[in-house]
C-alpha cells in the first residue's frame, strides 16, 4: 500500500501527470473507512486502480491529496464521499479529506468535475468543500452532482450560487430533493448553463423547469429531463417553449409514458406551429430542432426540420404555407392586404409539399387537392384577383412593392410588416 501511494504521489508531482482521477472515501459494514483511487488515461478511461482496501498509512494519502492542488495536468475529477454521520471518523481520516478539499480548491486546471452533494455540507462529521471559492471555477466546463440522500436547502444554496457565478457548458444533477424550494432554487440558477440534465418528480418541479425556459437570460441549448412525465407536465414544458429562443434539443426520458398518454405530442405541435391563425404561427417556436423520444406526429417532425434553417423569416413562411391553408382557414388577413401582394400568397400555397417521411402518390394527390382548395377559397372571397384590370396592376406594381416590404412575416408581428 505504501508503495502504491508513493507511486500516486510521484505521478502528481512529476512532469508526466495523468489527466484525471476518481477518488472515493467510504466506510464498509464494519465502519472501517476506506479510500479508492482510479487514474484515467489520456482518453478519459480508467487506466489503473492504485488502491481499494483498508487504509492504514493515512499520512501518505494526505500528502497525495495535497499534491492535487499543485497539479497543472488534472482535467477530470470524480469525487465520492459515502460516510454516514453516524460513522466514527478518526482524526487521520478527517485530516486526509480536509487536505484533499484544500488541494482541490487550489487547482486551476480541472475541466470536468463530479461530486457527491454531501461534500458541501460535511454530513456533520466531515470537512466542507468550499466550492464557491475554488480556483477551478474559471476552467470548469462540466459539473455533475449526485445525491444519495435528499439535498438540503443549504446544499441547494451553495450549488445555485456556484452556478450563477460560473459559465458551465454542462450541468447534471442526479438524486433526491428534500423539498420543492431546493429544486426551484437550483433550477432558477441554471440560466447560465448551455447543457442541462435534471430529474423531475412532481408538477412543481416541471413548473420550475418551465420558469427557467421562460427566462430571457437563459443560454441553454440542450435539456434532458429524467423521470415520469404526464400529458399535463408535457403541456407545461411545451407552453414555456413558445417564447424560448435558445433551446435546440429537448430529451424526455420517459418514452413509454409519453406513447401511452392521451394526447401524446399535441402540446408540442401547437408550440412549434399554432396553425389556428397566422399570428399564432408567427409567435410559435422556431428555434427547437430536436425532440426525443421520436414518437411524434409527422407535423412535429417537419417543424423541427424546418427550424434548422437559420433564416427564421423563411421558416415562418414555410409553416404558413404548409399548415395554415387547410380547411376553412380565415381569409380576412388576406382581404386586408394590397392586391399586389396576393400573388405571393398564392405562390406560397403552390409551394406546399407533403410532410410525411416518405410521401407516396396518395399523399401527393391529397396535397394537390388541398392546394387547389386553398387557392379556390382565396379567389372566391377576393374576386378582384380575377379582374383583368387587377392583373395589369399586379404586373406593374407587384415586384417593387413586395421587395420593399421584404418577406412580409415576423415572429412577433401580424401578417405583414
């Protein structure tokens, strides 16, 4: 054991230092404290396990822990502390864990950090990691916290403060939440995170996620929600996404419950394209590009595909062309438009294409009938389009007037600018 720890100390004191380690402090059934150290290779995979049995020479472990702070090569740290408040912790163990925490806070190179949440509270008989004063905050890109016991309000305060003062690419939070306020506090601080993964277990927690999605300061592009999700909870998330302009990928873990819930993805359909009116389509979500699981309607799939176009004005025009001109759609927005703009409307209708994954001849035929019906409905209610004098005026005025207006649609506007 002494030789193994001398090897570990040498690794982090020399020039050829490993990029990552996994450290565990835990007690066995006899209440004996043990420590485990795994070293990662350059690919981020386990390379060697240096110890996994009862520690007797805690002095060497303490010197190794202190060396962590001096390491300039350390990129990955996985730290777990599974010691119950009821366990009798010796002064040697306490000093060792304390030395590890002190070394960790001095490290400036860590990019990926995984911690068990009790390192923030100490569980009554352990040191406390001063996360918010750690020097690695500027280098950290990924942070994962796991909770084997419910997160306390104090722990949630520490985590939320850390998130608000750190620019993280990824944050994962696994485990239990003692009350809704702890979850709400952490969720509200995640607006600085680019990629987020949380576990939701109640309507209130889904409401907290919805509030985060509605935060104008949020830069989040990817969100994964683990846990059972009902149709009502999906509706809560979908409604919050209407005005969200940052999220591109949404992953819902509980696919079975979604497939078997009444209504399925209809709330998401309205979020992506509220075809009840042109104003509704303009105000829909044109940012979201991927939703998992893929048990969704062809319309959702098509709107997600359309949203990948960076030109959101074109996205809106295509959604209007494909989904507004169906059935007894409202003619009044077009009756108020200048006659010279109406050919562009007819052109939009003619550009409509089937949205199924593999359109066959029957779908093509149905699509052709829908196009003809929409054109007939506009000509019926705006007969001036059939007058010869109107067609001459259209020919003379159409190009300059329409180009000066642009494409004519905007997410927050009505039919024309």
